[in-house]
C-alpha cells in the first residue's frame, strides 16, 4: 500500500520548485489552448485540485495528464507561479513508473535512440535537399553521438523504465 | 559572429526550405554557422522528459556539452529546440544536485556539463546580437504594402523566466523585425496563440484540437486582412501551412500563405525566392510574391 501522497512525492521530486498553494482561481484553464477546445477532457485547474486533494492514484492511469502540450501559458498567467507543466511532467513519470500508464511512447522515441533523429531521412529528402543546394543530412547523426546516446539510455535505465526490457 | 547550428529534427527533414532561408539570410548578414554532426534531436519534453525526466535532461545536456566542446553558442531555428535546450541549461545551472547527478551520467561518455555556452534562436540572434538598426541598413528591397500577421507561437517567448526574451504577454520583437523589412505588422487576435503543432506531433493532443486552433488563427488573420502569417518555428509552419489543406474543404475561407520570418527578411534583403525556399510552402505564395514585386 502506498503511504506517501502524490503531493508529497511531487513536492520532493521538484526540489526547490515546490508545489505552491493553488488558489483555484482558474486563470490557467481560462488561457489553456487545449482546455478551450476540449474542456471536459482537459482542465489544468482541475488537475492541480486533484493533486492537492489527494485524488492522486487514479490520476496515474488517467489519459488527461498526457494532454498538456507544454505551451507554458498557464505558468505565465498563474498569480502564484504554480509550475503546472512541470508538475504534469513529474506525474507522467510516476504514471510510467506505476506500470499503469495509458500512454506508450511514440515511435519517434525509438527513432531517436536508433538514429539520433526522431524522423527517418528518406532518400527523397536527400534528393530534395540537394536540389535546392543544401548539404546532405545523412541517415543518422555521427557514430560517436549515437554511441553516446545509447550509453546514456543504458545508464539511466530508460528502456527498463518503459518496460521495453525486464525490470 | 559564429554559432553552432542546431537544426533540430523537423526543419531539415520536412521544412528544409526554412534551413535554406536561415543559412542564406545569415550569410548575407555575415553570420557564420558551424555544422555539427554530433548534435542529435534535442529530446523534447513530450518525448523524453515525460517518460523519464533524468533521461531527458541527460540527452539534452549531451547536446549542450557538444557546443561547449566547440566553444560556440548554439543557434537553433526551431522554437521548441530553443525552449528545451534553454530550460535544461537553466535547470542544470541552478541546481547543483541535478548537475551532479547528470554529470555522473555524462561521465560515462567522457562529457561534463559546465554551462559556459548560451542557447539562441535565429530570431534572438537577429534582434539581440545583430540588432534592428544593422538589419535596416542591409534592407535593399523594402516590402511596402505587405500586411504581415506576426505569429509568435509558444516556445520563442515562454517560459519567460527561462527564455528571458521579449514579453510573454505582449510580445513585440517579431513586430519590430517585421517592420524593419518595410512590411506592416498588423494586429490580430491570435498573435500570441498556440498552434499545438509540437503537442500534436510529439504528444497526445489529437488532430481535432489542432484543427480547431488552426482555424481560429487563420480566420483571425484573415479578418485582419493579412497577406501572410509570419512564423518563427518549423512546427508552427508545418501545422499552419499543411493544416490549412485539411480544413479547406469544410471552410469557405481562402488559405493564408505562411512565411518564416527569415523568408520575409530574405526578400527584403534582395534575395530571390528560390534562395529562401519560399515556393516550398504548401499554401501558394505566388500572389504574395507578385504583390511584393509590384
């Protein structure tokens, strides 16, 4: 059984950027481009309320926490500078750790680990680039950079955390 | 002036006309770009930090270390790269604990983050490092009569405590840079809107949200009689430019051409459209180019 609240975990994870007291004024939701279009599905004010009221465990498997696009408008408007995007980022990490996450990393993540780029460089792209006088892009970043990326991924246990390798 | 050129992922592959435009206007303004094959994707928040914060910081920090080794400041052409690299740099500079943790990871690849390189965007270089007065002197072909709608996007100006460029509520830099070209920077409601391009591309935000936002932006610019929307980020361009085809069938609204700021400036500097990749934009720019010529 979990004895530590999500609020405590997030506060600890964020170090000095503590989860400040939210007044529930709603400026964040009022200026959130996503909440303006799909208010029933995403509302940053409501998300912070859930954390402070400790409705926490349910949140980890809720798709709502994955809808923020990190535009940072809420942070700029918040009278208390509650770092909502950063908090959501931490909750996503906890969600991944819990093994209960509804969100799988996109194929772009695998591309980045394999080639250093999130998108494949097709032969046509090289031809098009060449036709307007741009230097070749190559399929991957340098061999050294690729080795370094792989080493970092290995050291942080990224694939294990994502469940791509045994825990 | 010399910078390590951080091209990012989307621009060189899907928006390569922008790369041409950036290279050619900077060459005209005597700025040197150094191509660096060791830079990878910047490891943005939606892709890496969201799944594992430490992995995200370490991958982004590796790119910062590459620039430090070359003793060059980074110049990005993507606002999302700009924001992500700037944010990681600030986090590492301000938190000794995080810096130590990340440097332990980086020590396995013989790297160390020191923090002596700055992160810039082509727009911040134009505004801060070159300056509007110098640019004004270089303009040979003022774009008189062109009504340009500046679209700031998100990551050129936010989060403000990280970026420290412009004003996040009432930004003005892009307007000033547009006016230097001789074009008129017009007011419209969605000037500081969000296109959700990177959120839709990297994250979990659906197409429905993206096209609703797109429609708002285009309609607002159209209402203000804009000849073009001027962007500074490949995600904004990709979203607004390609996205207009998706909504064109449902909406009886004429498409608005999307230009990068560097395209607009390039034309004012007397460069030809094919030196700027301008004709590679999806919405037809021919009427706009005709208007500029006349």
